[in-house]
């Protein structure tokens, strides 16, 4: 990102309640998709749990008034690493504690216009989950076109990756989704299976990486490419 755009981004973040110190030291990851029920909250909560269990100070900002991510957080055991709760749909990011190092944002369904611009400006990395259904793929095409029309924001202000979500391997629906995502202009980095483990996680306020290995090792393996992308320079603004 050139100096002008970097300064513009920092100014915008500060106007949304983030101090310069927070802007410099905080990883900011957005989970985005136009449809409800595509697994945004599942991915957002598991990412928050992963970062927290690895010693980071984490805030989970829910921009969806439905509040699924914050409902998950309300179930979280006190003995687990703390995750700060942020009602993004009410106050934006103005209440983030100063020690937070990782911010995970759960976007509302069908964000567009100024709301979409703002979410992208706030973000460094965007994770875009897609389900293996014709309706979800069609919605993804239209929405990705909308985002790519804001190419300057997406390419210089935030990097994006696609995730095949709730898939069943060795099915025609997954083969179609896999082929669809491979053809997109945005990196396709991971496939996550449909699993009862995610229901267990929601009920217990846990991320998928906080389940016992004998229960969730397969899921951990599927998550690793996404974690690798987030940890790489490929997920950061240039």
C-alpha cells in the first residue's frame, strides 16, 4: 500500500474509535458473505478461539444484530482464555480494550454501499466462506463482482481468501463448488467439512481448536491452510 493510502486507512480507523497505537499493533480479520446461514459466525468464533488459545489478546466484534457470535461468547467457560465482546452493530469499534492484538469481525448478511466500504477499510484480511449449493454460489458470484468493483479498496486495503464451507467430500455438490472456487480471481485456500463438532463448539463457547484432539484432529487439518494464509504476508495489505 502506498503512503497516501496507508495514511488514509489509518485516519479512517482512528475515526472509527481505534487509536494510532491500536491500529499499528492489531490484526484485523473480517468474515464476509452476502447470505445468512453460510457459516460466517462459525468461522469467526473458531478463529477467535484459535487466537485466544495461542496466547493472543482477542476481541470478537459482531456487526450482525442477530448476535450469533456474541451468543457463542456468552457460552464460553470462564477457565478458557478471555475473548472481549464487541457489539459492532451498536458502537462500531469504540470499546476495544487497548491490549487487544487480534480483532475478528463477523459481518452482517448483505453488507453493501457505505457499510461494505467501511468494513473493508477497517480490515486487513477478509475470509469469504461459500456453501456447496447453487443458490450460495450464485449469490457469491454477484457479491464478489460487487467487491471487485471496489478493486482499489480490496487490493490495496484488504486481502481476501475463499473457503469452501460445510462440504461433504466425494459428492457432486462439493465437486461443483470446488471447480467454481478454483475459477475465481480470489485465492481459494481451504475446505471445511460439515461436522457436528461445530455444533458442540457453539454450545460450549469453544473454537474448533479447543476441542480434544481425538474429536477434532480432522478439522484441525482442514483449518491449517486457512491459518497458514492468515499468518502469511499474502493476507496483509501491500
